[in-house]
């Protein structure tokens, strides 16, 4: 049975013979493989994680969708929906309670933290389902039986739009982009905690009290408590140290925080986290850099646009309309103004596109009377009608010579 048999009346679509084995291997109930608390804490507490995630979320959410015509040959999940309605859902108002930017930002955060996006379509509006609470029930002969939210609400596959990140281990759930950097985020958090404790607890003693006799623990604790009041690390002092029983200390003043500084390691770990997210670290470095523009362009081409296309392909399959990202207002993806002007001028003067087509490409309003192609002309005559202009005919030349004579 060929793939096109499903379009022939009376024939059923051929199913995947390996699907029962895939369903058993994946498990009939597929929940999130991640601990969202870990990533949530890193997002809220670590500066570079927060900044990197917010950059991707905000940049993806601000790119609108250009809704085209119906995709030929595609059988969408939702039938008989109007193009204007799809445009309203994806660019204006997904539901009565959220604006489109907030809706998209919630989706992208789920994609980065959990690796999956689940959107519920009730026939009129789109609603986000937090990915960490959605369970997928696999099907032995088809693909998915249903989606279950917190074990209580069931959704059919025709009601859910599922977008997943790349994953080698599962065909049902994706792997979040932050997962490969989880070890680095833990290490970064440990170094930050050490620095905090260094200042808070006074890790290096600054005052040494010597006693020739051995003191009891009770007396030493009482003396230390009294001296800590006067030499409190929180007020700029350094904690005291008591040496008794003839003990001596050496090289006390050579131990300082500079010798224990983790700054180079912190910077290296931050770069690893940014690279795992797909952000060139140069974009977060301060100062003037000649490579900022190509890196900014690379960031959009290799990180932002692939995320947008994954989402668009899922909505395209669901609604059946050709969806394309509108990058006309993204400065990083636009050529220099001089190159852009020369590009469209060449196309218009070469007769390839009309002036109004060029204006439409530049997101400008059309001008009346500029819908026709311009015909290139040269000094030898008109390209539209070579008989006009150019070298005069021999008869005309002879008549002119006779009149002159």
C-alpha cells in the first residue's frame, strides 16, 4: 500500500508496523524527564542564565507570522478555518485573556526549560498547557492516544499542538537546551556560594589571640563571642582566632580573597552556558567590538529562526496554512541601507520587479501608477521598440542628403 492510498476513497492509511515496539520501549505514559525546579532556580538566581533565556524568549516573541495560502496536499487537523482567523490567533489575540507577546513568551520558556510546548485549541482560541504537567499516552498502532494534564484532564491529539525540541532518546518529548549546561550551572552556583560564605563567615582570620595555657572549650567560645562583636565580618572586620597550648601560626597575612578568586572560572562557565543556549558570548560583552554585527546575525540565523520555524511548522500542520516568519523589522537580518537601496534599485531598473513590488518588499505602501515594470533603455534606442530611435534608415539618410544638396 503506497502513501497516496489514503487519498483514495475506500482505502485506509498504512500504519507503522514498528509502532507497537516503539510504544512499549518509550512507555505508555511519557511524563517530563526533567526536574523543572532545578532549571527554575537557576533561571531565577543565576544572572547569565536569566539573561540568556530572556534574550531568546523576547527575541522569538517579537517576530510575527506571515500567514499565506493553504498548503497544497496537506491534510490539516483543523478543517474549514479561515485565514484571517489563523492570522488573529498567531499575531493578534490567541485568547481573550492574553496578548500575543505574553502568550509566545510563555511558550518559549517552556521550550527552553522543559524542551516541549503544549497548546490547546478549543475551536476558537489557543491556550498554553504548562509542559511539566502534561503526560503523553502513546498508542500501540498509531502515535498518541491522548494527552493528560496533571492526571485529571484528558485531551485528544486533535486538540493539542505539540512542539518538541531535538531528542535522541525519545520521539515524544524533547530535551531542553539548558540540560547540557546543568553541570556547569551547578558548578557556577557552588562557586558563588563559596564567595558568599567567604565574606559572611570571615573565612580568613584577622585577629590572633595567643595563650600559653590550654583553655577549655567553654572559655574559648565565650572569648570568641566577645571578640566577634568587635570584629564582625559583616561590618568590615575579620573574625578572631584563639591559639592555646603553645601553638604558633605562620604566613597568616598572605592568605587573602584575591588568592581564592574564581573570576576567570566564572567567566569561562558563563560562556559555556551561553553557548549551550546558542548565544554568542560576544553579545553580552561590554565595549565596542568590530564583530558585533556578524555575531548578532549569526545568533538570529542559528538560534532564533530555527526555534520560530519549529513552532511555525507545528501550527502549519495543525491549521493547514503556509506560515513564514516576518523578519522585515529585525535590524540584525537586514542589509546595510546603502546595499538595500542599491539592491532594489537594480531590480526595478532592470525590469525584474515593479516599483510597487519593491515598496511592498520594504513594507511600504504602494504608489498609484507604479505597478508596471520599467523597460531598460540604452543610448542606441528603445528596448521596447528597437525601430524607434537609434541609427536612421538609409532612405531617410538619402532624403536628408538630397535636401541639403
